[in-house]
């Protein structure tokens, strides 16, 4: 996969050094997400936020230390150590802290196939959606081809997190709130929370669209001195600025469907958006028609 994206032999070796360590510690990342979801499902969002903040700060502290001794592999080691610490804190909180709803009693543990089927019914489509988005990223990197275009795409993606983080936070909260109100048969509250969240999310998206359209060049300059990377990254934001409100609507609606217990529509929409529309149009515009690489983002 790394070679397909245009990486040379040296880059592949370094990337694999990082990947193998991250893959070995991925169980802790999975457990951290699992435990965080339990706490968020209870309505306790502050404690997971504090734990994640601690993990991020710890990672920032450990990164320069381990990178100094182990280069790129050190960054992976620092990340895994941070994930282990976060997971241990979550385990302690769930086993020894008092909770409103969830308690663990391993002696009373039994398999309930009905619950397991319900988990897989919601989890498999969501997992497939994430896989599709990852594959879409690989396809886009392959279509972009040049190292400058890929670097611009990845740099813009990092800056773009300023937009995605609040939108993802609101959308993720909707899963819990919609599920809770829907289970309580309070459809009036379901409608209210959807309208409130969607209106605020669109307002945030419009604000970031204007900000990125006019100010993205100043931000990108802090990441690179390459004029070509800056030019391509600014083009990316000038194109994507018009899409952010629609991306917000799609993300919000997909999480609402997930909260209602309908995960497959999200999977179908992700497949349609990433593979059938975005990747196909990007391939057609750039590879078939031979247009400049920024046409990939038009798709």
C-alpha cells in the first residue's frame, strides 16, 4: 500500500518501522476507544476528555525523547506508551470508580447472543465505513502522484482538523443523545436535538469555510516553506470551502441514523461518496483527462 502511493524504498522502510510498532500496540487503542465509549454512553464526557488530554500531553512529552534515540520508531513507541497509560486509567475508572449505570462483575459474565448480534449489526457497517475512507485516502494519494501534491494534501488535512474536531464531537454526541431519547420514546426531544445540533454545526462549517478560503495560506506557511506545497494546499481549501457545509450535513445525518439503530445507510452513503463519486471523478479528471492535480479535489 505504501509503494502504491509513490513512496521509495527508504520511505517504505521507515514507514514499516513505524507501522509494526503501532500495529503491535493497537490493542490498547481499541480498548481505549471501547472504554471511552462506555463512559460517554453513560453521559460522562468530561472524564474521557481529561484522560485523552493527559494522553496527548504525555505523547507530546515522550515524542522528542524517543525520537532522539529511535528516530521515527520512537514516535510510534511514544504513541503506544501513551495509549497504554490511557487504557490503564480507563480500566481503573471502570473497575473501581462509582458509576451511575455500568458496573463490572466478571463472575456474573455470560454471553448474550442477542446483545452481540446488536453490537455487530451496528459495528460492522461503521467499521466498513472507516475502511472505505482509509482506502479512499490511499487512492487519492495514488492519483495525486507527485510528492508535492501528496504533501499538500496531507498538510491541508492536518489543518482541516480544526474544522473536523468540533463537527465530529457534535456528531458523535448525537449518537448517544438520539439513542437515549429514541429509546425513551421522546421523539420530540430527538427532533429538537437534531435541529439544534445541525444548525450549530452548519454555522461552524460556514465560519470555517470563510476562514479557510481567505486565510489558509497564512496557516500553511507555518508547516512548510515550499511554495508549490503552499500553492496546492491553498487551492485545496479554496475548493473544499464550498463543501464543508454539505460534509457537515452528511456527518450529522449519518450519526443520527446510527443513534436510531440504522448503521447500514451510513455505510452505503460512505461507499457511494468515497468510491463511486470522489475517487472515480478524481481518477477521471486527473488521470483520464490529464487535468492538474487540484481537479482531484473537485471530485
